[in-house]
């Protein structure tokens, strides 16, 4: 099985891990593709075509894939525009995943973090630390504070791997 974790925000990422029988395959991480659009203000938005291009290689074997997409929602004190952008990103990922016929699980952040970060804090640094601990080959890609989206995507993929194994 291939497990794909997705943090749907503009600063999010896609993480990919494999079952242990495919251990020769290194985990992978991709930043969420974005682009600048001009208008009254320059604005960064999700790049839907590039998002689809990340998932496309696994679409031909969709029956061997589980996508774990974080079920995000607006938060107090978050601006209206950023909440709308967050929701758009989530919807774009859902559409791409559905178009490719990939199985989807959508845990809340609290749910997957309870499972994966049970032995430590739940903050962004804890996510980076745990992802490096589980996947040392990714350490150079998770070394900066702003790499938390990458770490969380990898940990969501790991969440999918662990919960699927328990079924």
C-alpha cells in the first residue's frame, strides 16, 4: 500500500510513505503547488493542475493507495479571506482525489495528532521532530521551522499506514 498525507493549506504539503514490504522506496514530500495571480493585489493561490500532477503517478494503481486529507476548518481569529482560501484548497484536493478514484480518509487534526504524537506535544515543532524521528531520510527537508506543513503531511501518511494496518 501507498499512503499519501495532505496538509491542504497554501503552506501545506503532500507526504508519501509505503508499507514496510516496499521499504526500498524512500518517503517523499512535495510542497503544495501555488502560483501568484495579479489583480488589485498580487495573491498566492493553489495551483490545481500542479496539485493533480503530484497525485497522477499513483492514479493508475488507486486500489493500492490511501489518501489521508486533513479535515480542516476555520479557526477563531482567522481572517475571512484566509479561511476561504483554506476551504478552497481542501475542496480542490477532494475533487482531484475523487477524479482519480483514490480512497480517501479525512481525520481531524486532533484525531491524527492524538494517534501519531501521543508521546509528545502537538505543536509544529513536535510534528517536525516526530517526522524526522520516523523518517530520518527526510531530515534535510524538515529542518526549518516553516517545514511544518511537510512534517504534518508525512505524519498524516503515517497515520493512514498505522490505522489501515490495524483494520
